C-alpha cells in the first residue's frame, strides 16, 4: 500500500488532458477472464499506446466478484438492469489536433477489439474530465496498490442534463472535501447516441439502453473498505441523500482490481513500451537496461544503430 500524505494533492497533474473519453468494456463470454485480462494488458495495451496523438491512456480493470457494500442502497434509486462490466478505459488528448491525429490512425486498434470484447461504449468528454482531489502519489500505476478503488456509474433521473451535471459536480466536490476520500475523478460525458456507435469497432456491440445514455462516472478511492463504510454512514454523505434521490435514477458501483497506465503526458510508460506484466517484472528485478535508450531504440526500429 502506498504511503499517503494527506497534506499533498496531486490533482493538478491531470490538467494537461483537455479532451477525454471513457469507454466501458465487456469481455467476450467464452473468453476466460485471465486470458482476457492478459490480452488486454499485454497485447492490446501496447498496440493502443503507440498510436500517434495519444496523450493519456489508462486501463481500469473491474472485479465482478466483489460487490459487497460498494454503494449504499438508497430509496428510489435503482441499479442499472443487467449491467456487468470488465473494465473502463480513459483515452485522452492534449489538443483537438492530437485527437484528430489519433482518430485518423486508430482503425488498427478498433480492428483488434473483436478478439476480446463483446461490447464497448465510448462516452465522449470533449471538455475533459476533472480530478477534484488525488492524494495517491504514483502518477503511473501499474497494478493493485492495495487501496480501495471504485468506479461508480450514475444515470440521470430525468431529461434535465444540465441539472444532472450541476448536481454531480456539487456531489463530487462534497466527496472530495472529506479527508476520508483519497481521490475523486469525475467524468460528465455528452449524451450517448446509439445512431453514432462509438468506438467504430467491427463485430462489437456499442448500443446502450435509454437509462445509460445520460450518465456520470465517479472514480473514488478510500484507504480501506472499512473507511468507505464509515464514510457512507457519516453526516457528510447522509446529507446528500435527498439531492441524490432528486437527480439520480440509477447507480451501479464496480470494484477495481487494478489500474494500468500506458501513456501519460504523451509519453509511453514502461507498460506502454513493453506490456503491463513485463513492466512489473522489469521493475521488480530493477532491470534498468530494459528501459535504457538503446533498448527503446531497438524495440522501435529493430536496429541497434542510428
């Protein structure tokens, strides 16, 4: 578990990503989870990482087996029907020009999705996402850090998208102000349009039911599950219940099994260069030669000379 200094806040380090997307992913039903996770981390991940224009690429893997007390049951707010996920992906850019460069080159990426994904839905965040607080020091996580990570998906109660976004912003700010909460990152995407399926990956489902067209996603981190339970029982959280009931129609929380960073600030991480598991081995053995300039040059060009 990382050492947390509650006096430090690293939220500003995410501000360079001004355009973002959040993609939900569901694995193909006959692909075993370990095969899926390995392929996503170590085959698909490095492929995506090398597409030009990319400024930010993070895979969040979700745990289907952990659902106890992830989010309180609140009268009038229902879970999304038949909503199972294996992960969420952030793909972000420093500019519209970079995004255009990526889009022009990413057909090779989308063609790979059918090998492991049954469904992917890319929610567009043209104004980016917002990190309200982040006390976790590692800027490029590659695994399970021992903290209690959640992704919570909310569906709007009615068609008032602006009111929903304003409430979710206030709600996220309330969470971020409490010292029990180590990280809050808020995604408020545009309304999803089934007539314009995204991403355009062949042989993969991209449709959503009506209740998942206007959504918000909160990434929330606590030190432990007990800290989370205590926070939900606190006056701070309990005072939000009436407003939650007024603005939220559906909510489903997902436990995070690992966070894997492949590109940050336009630069490949070791996971982006070599794959997530090889990066873990390189770090564990202190194999500095594997990430030296000559090794990078060889990997990218197939040559030792310039």
